[in-house]
């Protein structure tokens, strides 16, 4: 039953993608150049909206706790509050294993990670924009070539 629903979803997706490509070809064949740019502009706008949404909800929290003895800074530390005593002493349970050699390398990777993620998502979200622009360029070249051939035929008469 699940396979049938996946096949139906795939079939509908192919129809929608094909319809968008056909619409882009039709809009690109018009006399004016602007209608062919409508879908790439909309696609680029959606990619910007998605990127801004992801950036605005992307938060990296660094927690900082102060104990009587020292200050503990950890991004993903497991902490346990001592319930036996009324004091609010915070104890680090596990430090975790780092794939980086030192703390400095780990901190630089954490700082660069949101930027790398944002760039990657921006590139991925603009794949449809690039495809639509390539369709536009190929169709406009063909239309311009046909227009020049028609002008040459008219001049030959």
C-alpha cells in the first residue's frame, strides 16, 4: 500500500515538474523577453524566503554556567543539578568525544557551520532557478535564430 502511494506521489511530481517546464518554454517563446523571466524570478524569490526563514530559526545556543569553583562553557554538555543539596551546584556528567584535535578547532568549526549550511541551502534552493534560466536561454536563442531567418527570407523576396 505504501509503494502505491509513493508511485502516485512520484507520478504527480513528474507531471507538475513537466508542466512548469512547458510553461517556461511557452513564456520564453513570447515576443517580449520579460514573461520568460517570471518563473525564474519567482523561484529565486522562494529560495530567498526559504533561506531567510532557515537563518532566522537557526540558533546555536552556547550555555554558560558558573559554579563555585569555575565557569563551565559547553555547547552540548550533559549537566545534572544536584538535588540532594539546596545549593544550585552544576556538575558536568560527560564531556563527549570531539572529532577535532583541540577546543580551538572545534570552536572554529562551530562558528563556520551555520555559514556553510546557509551557503549550501542557498545553492540547493536555486537549482530550479538555474534550470528555468537555462530553459529560457535555450528557447530565446532558438526564437532569435528563427526571427533572423524570417527577416532574411523577407529580405530575399
